[in-house]
């Protein structure tokens, strides 16, 4: 036994020495990553080898939750083999989705020479930072909050509201948040939106659930509204952590509705938007609300209002203790219909009928029946062409909501049929106008040519006379 252990140790040492000898032919001259926040990260490598370097791959990963392998390998297009190589690759975040501030990015290069020997550079680390502001920081048990405008009292008010939300969710879900949640408080929506990519112009809060990070646009004079925003976005993150799995799929109406329920009493804007849609019989169906919310702000606001009402209905009618049961079913990959059936003994059609009766809305016509599908897990392998997209949840700004008169100006969504009719009418009118303009131009040309001809004829008559 001792002899076997001796040879095992000796073989291990020989393996380490041989590995170091094989990699000794590679020399890394420069290896760096440069952040162009929030647009891109530039990776640069310069290396030499005694033998020709025939391939170079870049392997990167982040600290975000991920299914399966979290690392992604990229083969740069501009690589040229040689004993001395320079390789560059730009991670275009506009293609793959923004990485929020605070994200950790690790990378390493994998080189191979003509003899088949491979060398891996030591793993390096980069922190995504928004250095356009002078950040200050306060912390609680589960939250690290950074802000740059306003007093510490302002920041602690938001911090306390956020901690209360996390405590409440941990208790109701019987779940513990094991990593501090990162919160960045921007003073204006413009500042926040400039730190992200493709955020809607009306967004005032963004939750990157897989990163455990939220961004919010709240000024020092907006404490009350800020408490609602931090509760909303923290709900997304905590629920996202609780339900994370490779089979999880939470419908939008439940995710957004439960987040809004965490804020407290519904805001007047949403209450009146919902009431107007009920009166006009322009409610969206539960099936529609399960998809990604529209980029049209009016349709999005109605989606938020209905989602909050749906979740409120489930809690007030059947009790809050059923919410974790429903989340567990979503975590296990159940379809909406199957999850609702197991917890509430009704599918989406049944929920549609029961909820409309509860809010006093007219029954929905022609509900399309759809059988429940077997849960299918998400792929557990990582893409090999580019990093995974960041995921975010959006909350409208207070400034956008303030532009609405909750009793008058909040209008129900326009259907796709109505939109098509208007587009056709506009096209027809535009065509008629263009034809009229062309006709006037031709008529004008004829008149001018005619006048010139008559004047010349007149001159000929005068000369002969």
C-alpha cells in the first residue's frame, strides 16, 4: 500500500513537471481586457512560442446564474498563425445584452502549437463598473446599495425598504438569499438608461435576476416612489433565485403581477387604466399576458395593471400560502395550465373566467382551448459562438406615469386589426396626395411650355408684321 502511494505521488510530480515543461515554450507578452461601458469589452493577447501557434480560443464566463456550463469559448476571426501572435476580440454587448454594473467577468486564452501542445493562460478577472458617477455605498444584511445623489438618509430609507421586502419574501417562500443583492440608484431615468442597452424610454427600474443586480432611477425627492420600485425589483430577483432551474418558466403576468403586489396598494394610474379597459371591454387575455409585454407603453401599462389584478385575485381568493406552491410548479417546468390546475384546480381559461367575474368584466368571447404540454427542460449546454444574453425585468418611471391622467388620458391598447386599418388608410391617403402633387407638377409644366410657345408665336407675328 505504501509502495502504491509512493508511485502515485511520484507519477503526480512527474506529470506536473512534464506539464510545466510542455507549456514553457509559450510566453505571454500581453493579456488584458478593456471595458467600454456599457457597450463592449475588448480582449487583447500577445504571445510567442518556439513552435508555430496554430490556434487561439478565448474562454469567458460571468458570475450570473446559468444552466449547464457557464463558460463560453470564442474563436476570433482575425487570428493569424505564427511563432508570434496578436489576437483581439470585441465582446459586443449590443448583440448579447448589457451586463449590469458589479458583474464579474473571468477570461483565459487557450493556445495550441503545430505539435499539438496546448497552453492555457491563468484566469483573469474584470469587474463591470460604471465610472461616470462618484458612488457612495451603504449595506444591510442582504443588500449592498450604491448611490451618488442625495443624502445618506435617503439611501438608508431605500435600503430599509429593500431589506424589509427581502425579509418578507424569505419568510413567505421559506427561502434564504445567500448572496448580497447589488442595488444601483441612478438620479434620473436618462442616467440609468445610458448605463444599459435597449432599455425602453419609459423604464425606471431594471432587475437583472440572474446577476442579482437591480438598477433604479430615483431622485432624492422621490423616496415614496423609490420604496415601491425597490420592492418591485427585489421581488423579481428573490423569486428568480428561488425558482432558478434549467426547467423554470414563469409567465410574465405572474412575475410582474407578484412584483407589483409586493409594492403595496395599487397606484391610481394602474387602477384607472384597468377600470377603463374593463368598461371598454378591451382587456388582454391571460394567454396574451403570459408572453413578453409589448413595447407600446400603453399596452405595457395595461399588461402591468391586469397582471397585478390577477395575482391579487389569486391571493385574496385562495390565500397567499398557495403562491410558493405555484412557484414550485413553475420551477419544475410545469406549463401554465398544468401548474394552475394542480394548485388552483383551474387552467388559464378557468382563471380568465373567474378573474373577469371577480373584477366585474364582461366574459371573454371565443376562448381558445389548449391542452397542457409536457414540461421540456432548457438545453444544458452553453453556446460556442457568443456569450449568453443578460436578462432584465423593467419597471416604468414615475415621470412617465405622471404624464398620464389616470382618469382621462390613459387609453386602452389598439388592436393589430385597428393598426392595420389605420396603416392602410394612411398609405392610401399618402398615395392620393403624391398623385395629386405629380398631377399639379405636370399641369404646371404644360402651362409653362404653352406660354413660352405662345410668346414665340407672338414674336414671329410681330416680326412679319
